[in-house]
C-alpha cells in the first residue's frame, strides 16, 4: 500500500520509500521527515487525482500522485 492509497482521516506508518525514486527526491523527502516508522495522516483527498494533503508530525504537506506512490505504508 502506498501513501496515495490512504483514505481521508486515516492514520498509517511509513514503511519505506521506493528505491527507484530519483536520488534528489529521496533526499528531499527524508529531509522533510518521510522516514521509516513515522506516523502519517491523510487530511484531504482532492478530486480528479489532485494532490493528497497529509500531516507528518507538526507539518502538513501536499503531494502529487506521482510522488505519493513512492511512499510505502506498513500494512496492518
């Protein structure tokens, strides 16, 4: 399951980031806090495959589908 699959108001934990992700994007996501075992909550899903809005710690981020599909979540 990826971050893109997370439904509104759902909480999950980051499992890992895709190893196929471009190095610069991988580093940037890690700088923003997208790391293994971090809790993440979906705050909003926009229509027509628009960005997903998530909360990670005290920060809120908006990610496009192409990037959100590279953030894998732990399965319960």
